[in-house]
């Protein structure tokens, strides 16, 4: 049995002011092509389908079209759970229509999916709170999935009975998952867990959350450890962290598949893709990372010379860039124009002006009785070691001479 595992699509997300929607459309098309080329039997999307609770219309349309294509018009089950960026109500809203297309949306913890049958296709035969079992016509054994979408403190109290704030989330989930495993997950089927939580290996490396990502803090328990996963589970499909990594072991993989695009400059250089899982009953699941190539690459570049920066920008079109420029003088308008004309994907320009240390005995005395423009020149010279350019002085004079409207 083959399962495609993906997560953290963040549809509708921008990089500062820059829209990524066309890149998202391209990379999701590529994921659909991978699913078909690999002939996967099911797809799991482990949360953060959208970037905000109220995504733009174009992002919603892209999600539904992509999931329908992944489901092959209902012939392949697609399980999509809510992440911390998603509205659980929005994820659950299209459930009745989605089921007809083979798409199973799960917004809340402890959700019970009503059993149903796709004509000439798969069927959900068993479903309880936090668990479903899928029968696929091409296999004589079932696919079982434990599911726990992102749960904040309020949802934990409501759905999992977490009343004591001091209670450890790890222990709560361990008991919850183990009870499901003992009842429903024998060795005669493929047993998976999917969740959108900040999960680490106990005693292992602390993994940093993506830059700009909403940190996951659930009650007083910031972390969930992989030792909470019951022994029946052959593969755990995680979401939240944007870098591909296995925090389990080869016998019981616990995998973040990566986001399909780099969504912040802290992710520059990371491999992006999906994970293909192959599993049969009574054997460890096998998995492999399949990279995706669509989307613009992100770069953090630093230059000491504007000419070098312009050359690199011209040689690397189709990228998104955070550009740091180190110089002895303030960047003038001509240099800024050259830089922007060289590239259409500059997101940030960070100018750094080298400062020459002054001997305190040589520090000039400032005459505070001078006109404001002269004081500004003195301050600029003191801080940056040079005279302000004419454009900057014109702007200062415009501000000084601007009349402020007041109410009578």
C-alpha cells in the first residue's frame, strides 16, 4: 500500500508583500503529478492547508480543485486535517460534498467520520472518535488512521477532557492513542497516525519552528514527545515544521514531510517535497522523500559592493532575495535604482553602513542653536561619518516646511 504524505501548504500566504499563489498553484500541480506517477493509494495532508483562518477566495478554490484532483474523482481517499493556521469550522464545512469526491476533512480532535462507500471505490467501514478504517478494493487488508488535528487549550478541554492545566499533554495523548490502538489496530492492517502538533524525540534535538510561524503552545505543555505514539503505529504523518526530517527511527518513522515551498528566508536552501510511504501489515513502513522543483528559490545574500550585487541579481532571475549591502557610505538613489532594475524578486534590502570609531577627545561639540537642517547634517555626520545626500536634505526640508492642518 502506498500513501503520499504532505503538509503545510499555507495557501494564500505572502512573503511580505509578494504573492506566492502562482507558485502554490504550480507546486500543487506537481504534487498531483507525483501522486499519479507513483500510483499512490491514499493521500494525507497533515494540516495548515491555509495560512489564515479567513483565506482569500483564490486560495480556497485552489485547495478544493487540488484535493479533487488528488482524489481522482473519488477513487483515491484524501485525508486532510486542520493545523494551527486553519479554522476547524472552515475545514469541516464542506464535509458532506467533499465525501462524494473521496475527500475526508477533519477539523476537530475526537471527530467521528460517518461511514460511507464510494461507488466502485473505497469505503469507511469503521469510525470512532479520533479513528477511521478504510477498505480499499485493491487490498485484502485495511488502512487504519488515527487522527488528531491541531488542538488548542480550549479544544483540549472540550474534546479530550483536559481539565487540569498542569496535566501533561503528552500523557493525555499517550493514553488516548493507546486506547484506540488497543481496540482497533491489530497486526492485520496498515496502522498510521496523523497529527499537527509540535512533536520532538525525548532527549533529542530541539527543533526550531519556522520563522514567522505561529508557535504551538498548548496549555502548559509546549511539546509532545514521540514516545506517546502507541506501538501499533507503523508510520506517523506529522505537520507543522517546514523541514523534512524523521524524529522517530527506521522501525517506526515519525516524519515531517516539509512544506512544498520555502515560506521564509530562514528556509532558504531547504529541500522541499513530499514523502511516499509504503506499508504492509506486520512490517515496518518504508518511506522516501520525493523533491518538488516548482516555485521560486529563496536566497539570503550579502555583498560589500553594489556592482557585485547587481551582477549576481542579473545572473539569478526567478528567485526571491533578501539582500544585505555593506558599504562605507549611505546608499544613494542611483544605486537603489540599479539594484531594483536588476531583479524583480527583491523582498528586503538591508543596508549596513560601516562606522569609524571616533576618539572621544576628537568628538566635536554640537552647537544646539543652529538651524534644524545644520543640526541634521551634524547628526548624520556623527552617526554615519558622511554628509547626507541632496535627496535626503530635500526630503527633510519638505517635512520641515509642511503645514499641519489644525481644527479651529
